[in-house]
């Protein structure tokens, strides 16, 4: 069992990210997270919790406290998405808290020999003292690809998994031994049958659902007719940049890239 003792700092003053089964505790969902002691959080502890420091904000520690079973009331537990409204810094720590919590939960035992794992005290890793197997929190890289054509149109698609969802730029997971650029080219070809060229890196964002790292590219259309892969894409179209459908908000990287392209088009 991976366990860390309570903070040496007696008061435990810091930012607390309390996680249970993928949800974060927020006593008041309209109030900005503030530094508190563990006592001020007024959460009952039964000794089965896991604790570790996951970063700092304004020189104060940020702690992850993980519960096996989520204490009541249920309406105080939220998705890390909720932290997007508190700004980048809090979202980043909420994202890390969720990912580290999942890591702790899924690395109690060694995947190689089955012995108990121990948390390394100088880096975020789990180590098996018997066979030396060491694990780090999993991060799945994903690519987002905004394809534009020579008529200033943007390629947007609606996922087959969310039929009522937004139109957005294309997205996919990076496969083993693939560069981000190769993944972007492959995903666009597979999902909509289009060949792209001239890829430009456009940014990245951690996305803790459950442990992705989004990386974005803008690319130019080269050739091919739109042909949707039925398992992945419900529909895909070229949209004029001044007449876009409902797209994701700017808290998401895809929303930011779309807005960046719209703004650049307005200046033309
Ligand atoms: Zn082992």
C-alpha cells in the first residue's frame, strides 16, 4: 500500500485537492479554492486515505488527499472540468491531482511480480522493492488537428460517440513509436480521408479525462475528398471561418485554436 504521512508542516496550510473515484471535493462550487489546513476542510479521516504533495501555488504546497470511498454529500464532488473556471493554475493542479490519484489507486501492486509497491520519496514514481520495477504516472499524448483549406475554410467534425455534441477539430491518440506529426497525418487520413501538409505546432493542454496530454497542430489541406470513418465520425464539413457552427469553448485547447484561426481570418 502506498502511503505518505501527513505534512511535516504542522498546520498543513496549503491548497487541498481532495479526490475520490475521479471526482474532486469542492465545498462551495462558486468560491475560488483558497489555502486551508486539513482541519478547516472538515473532512472525516479514517486512516485509509492516501496523501502526497503534487506542487505549489504562491509558495504554498498543493496536496492531494485521496479517499477510497467518497464521503457525503454527493453534490460536493465535481469533475476536474469544474476547475477550468478557476483559471489555468487551479485546473492544472486539479488535473494533476486526479491523475496522481488514479496512479496511486492503480499501482498498489507490482505489475511484474505482484509485490506491494512503495512511493519513491524524491520523485513521483512507484517502486517495487522486490524486483525493482518502477512506474510513473501514465500520460497519453493526443493530437488535435485544425485543417484549413485555401478558401479560408476550417474542417470540423462531430464525433460518432457524441451525436448531439459540438463540431470540433479532429483529434486522436498517438500510437506507440509514432511522432506527434505522424499521428496527426494518420488520424486525419483515417477519420476523414484527407491528406494534410505543412503542420504547425499550436500548443498543448493537460486533459485529465483520465490522463491525456493534448497537443495541437494547424495544418493545410493537400488533397482528398471528405469521407468519414463511420465508427469515429458522425459528420465532417468545411466551414467558412466567419460562419462556424457551435464549437467548444475557449477553456479547451480546441476552442482556443479555433478562436485563433477566426481572429486571424478577421484581420485578413
Ligand atoms: Zn516487482
